C-alpha cells in the first residue's frame, strides 16, 4: 500500500465549491486506477483539509499520476482548485508514505 497525503486550507465560504470539485476529481482518480480517495476537514479549524489518495505501490502511483496529469478535465479542475486556495495558502503540501504494517 502506498498513499499520497495532501493538506491545504480552503476558505470556509468556498467549502461547497471545493467539495463539488473534489467529487469530480475523485471520479477521475478512481477511473484512472487510484484505489481510494478520502477527504477530511479539520475538527477545530474548518479551513484545514486533508486528502488521502491510496495506491497499490509506488509504481502504481506513478502510472496513475501520469494518466491523471494528462487528462484535460483534470487539468481544468486543478486550475479551479488553485483559485480556491489562492486566498489563504497558495500551495498545497504533499507527502508520500509507504505502508509498513
């Protein structure tokens, strides 16, 4: 198992837009081969979001990411996403993890 974890801040007033974009993006991720996508919002800070994308292994991650990055609809969704986060935090943080146990 391999996961990519993203954290970012979304202004509270843009949460509905974010969820709408994520639903479309998740559909593409799953169609391209991602095993699962999970979205979480902070308990105390409702502008803090966490996204976990699951893959079989690092090679599978790279294969799926290539397909996602080449998808025209995903490119458009990503541009819309960048507009949502630009007010607070212009960059998302990404970390990669291998499952050990």
